[in-house]
C-alpha cells in the first residue's frame, strides 16, 4: 500500500513532463487511446449484425439493403480507426522525441552540475549510465497507465457482453490468465535487477568499443599490435553479460511455456462449447462470432492489464533510479550570497585535503598569502599537490579542514558563479572541443557578448596565426574531422596554443596556468612566458611548470612537497642558497648542458 502514493506522485510528475513537452499532443494521445476501445466494440457488433443478416430468412431485397447499411457503418468505423491509428502513430513519434530530449537534457544538466569529486567514483558512472537508459520510463509510465485504463474499459465492456451469455466463462478465463501474468511480473523485476548488476560490465564493453573505433588510440593500438587483445577482451566481457542474460531468458521461457498454453486451450474449449450451441440452434452464427471474439479480446485485455501492472512497476523502479541519481548531493554547496567582483588577495589558512575514498592528505596543513601583482610559480615533483591546490582555489573540491580566503572572506561566502568567473584557468593537458576555432576560444566567456577585438588580439598573441593560415574557413573552421570533412587536424603544440587562447580571452583578475608549455616548442614557450611577464600588476598569476628556466618569470616561488610548502621566496634568492629549488634548477640545467 505504501507504494501507491509514491506511484501517483511519479505519475503526476510524468504527466507534468509530458504536458510541458506539448499539451496538445498529450491531450490528443489520451483522447485517441480512450476512443479506440469503444470503436473496437462497435466494430464487433457490426460484424455480428452482418452475419445475422446473412444467415437470416428475410426477403433478399431487404437483406441486401440492411447489409449495405451495415457495411457502410462498418466501413466508417474502420476508416475512423485507421485515421486515429495513423494520427496517433505520428503524434506519439513526435511527442516521444520531445519528451526524451527533455529528459536527456535533465540528465546532462545534472552531470554538468555535479561535483568533480563524483567523477572519481566508478559507482557514479554506473548510476549515470543506468539513469540515462531509464529515462524512457517517465513517458512509458504515463502511457502504460492510460493503456491500463483503456484495457479496463475494454474488459468491462466485453464482460457485459459475454456475461449476458455465460458469466462463468469470464471467471474461468481470469483464473487461467492470472498465473502467467504473475510469473511475468516476477521475471520483469528480476530482469531489471539483472540489468542493474550488469551496468559496470556494459560500460567496460562500450569503452572497449569506443577505444577500438576512435582515432585517439588508433596509432598506438596498431603499433603495439593490440587489435586481437582488445577484441578478445571485448568478447570476454560480452560473453559474460550474454551468459547471464541467456540463463535468465531460458528460465523465464521454460517457466512460462505451460502457463501461456493454458489460456489458449481454454479459449478453444469455450469456442467448442459455443459451437455446439450454434449446431443446436441455441445461438446464431453472428452471436457465436461476437462471443468468441469478445472472449479472445477479454483474455487479451486481462493479459494486457496484468502486463500493464508489471510495466508500471518496472517503470516505477526505473523512475526511482533516475530520481536517486538526480538526488546525489553536491559536497561543494553553492550557499554563498556575496558577489565577487575582483580578487585582490588570496589566503590559504591551515588547509588539509584528501581525495574521496583515500586516507592520505594531498594538501597537508598548507598556509600561504597571495596579493595583486604576484606572479607565483608553484614547483614540486609529480603528485606533490600542485594541481590539487588549483582545484581547491576554484572550489572544484572543498578542503577537509582549514579554509581559503579571498579579499579577507571565506570563499564559501561567495556565489560559485562569481567566484569561478574571477579566474581564467588552463588545466593540465586541457582538451579542445570538436567545435570551430572561434567557438573553442569563446567558450571561456560564453555569458558575455563577443569582444571581436579581444578575440583577434588573443588569437594573434597565442600564436594561432599559422593555424588560421591553413584553416579553410578561418576562425569558423572546425577542429578535427569528427563532424566536418574539412576539419583541422592540429598538432599537440597547436592544441595547447588554442587552449591557452581560450584562457587568455577570459578577462579575469587571476590567471592560473597548470603546465602551460608541456607541448610548446621553445619559440612558442618563450613567447608565452614573455607575455606572462608583461601582464600588468593588477592581476594575480599562478602557474606550474617542470621547465625551471620558465620560473624566472615569477616574482615568487612556492616549493611543495607531499602537500606542504617546504620553501618559498624570490627565485633569485632561492637560487643563491642551497635550497630544494636551486638543486632542482641545477639538476635540470646540468642535464641540458650534457645534451648540448
């Protein structure tokens, strides 16, 4: 009983979605579905009337006139049914696509709004994948419910008709049909539970397929001759999934075989009983056709009714799953009320942080202050916490303890939107998008009107003039050939210059660059750091780099080791004394000299 209020709440929500997509289509679908059962009954009575006329002993002339009128009515009913069926088919296909897109957008919005930390968890991907496959349940629940009502109307109508002849015929039909329906209900639930358990395996299978068919991995796969290995791995996963599904279907089919045969056998038996009544002149041929047809229809609708209950329960479980995904909470809560206009100071106060599902601190009791005009290089070995520090500053994660202050206020007091708008950031190995060159750059500031002058200056300063020269449509040329045969195939350095252009186009008070020159040639690298050196002192610049020579651009160095700042200061000062930074700088310089 507890499920009924929840079910009606789900139904109400689904109706709202369907009406929001199109009120007219929604109402037309309901009217059509509720009209068809009555047309079916009218059709059955017309056929009965025609057969009775054909077997009657009235005058031939009158018989022909009556048959003509009856066939005219039958033709009209049939044409109306065909018309409604075709209109319904058109409306359903269009309306369904509108509903599906609406629901897919909600899943996409949830994913786009989810914490970065959720993407560190395989369970989140499983839930998102399952939710994406379950979204059709919202539409299915509505129309299954109205199909349920339509079947119920048909059952009542056929029961009234057949009940005039033998009421116990109906009772026998119901008793025989119910066991098969109950077993179907049981296996529908088990099938859904099986599919949920296979989500992770299916994701692995799709990942292998995408890997084998994408350009990104094509060269390495052929070099390592890994084709057979990937194919075998894919087949092994598929066989594991298939064997479980096959076992379920085999058991279901075996169990249902006997119970599915019984209703058909009973209908044949009841038809035989009525045929004997026709032979004994206790029933007309028209009545025989009407009653046998209605009993078959009654049986079919009983099965449809119980199947509808099964589908409603199945859809309800799927909707619960989608809602469960949508209710996944965000740890980084947007509760701030203050709008951040410009950043003048940043302060880390006793910050501790560890990634979800890990115990070790990546940032360990870190404190530091930054002010306008600072150009700070964050130095450290791989895994020291440099990139994590950037993510905490952008509130992609929140510290486990301690706090980060901007302009003297905890960053949680600012709205997430205004906080992040104050930063322009190049993330390590930041990817580009299969959009145009122009769209790739403008993506960093889509909420403001396009500044064409700044766009042109940014492209020129980022060294994209060579890319523009070979671009067939200039800045409107697509990146990659994924969607456009004339798309540009960029080198690693060109990709990095484009991503940097996106960062510099955004007019923010803090610029963050995480390994911004990893793919640049020496000339482009020098151009980048000269540009950083010349940026006015009203901005704050934070950058990381493994190329020690670039760090001279900074006016301060922060050396991080295991999440702690072990030393900081002016680069010249650190180079003069026996510091970790000077040793690292000397090591890299000596390697460069040896190479020369």
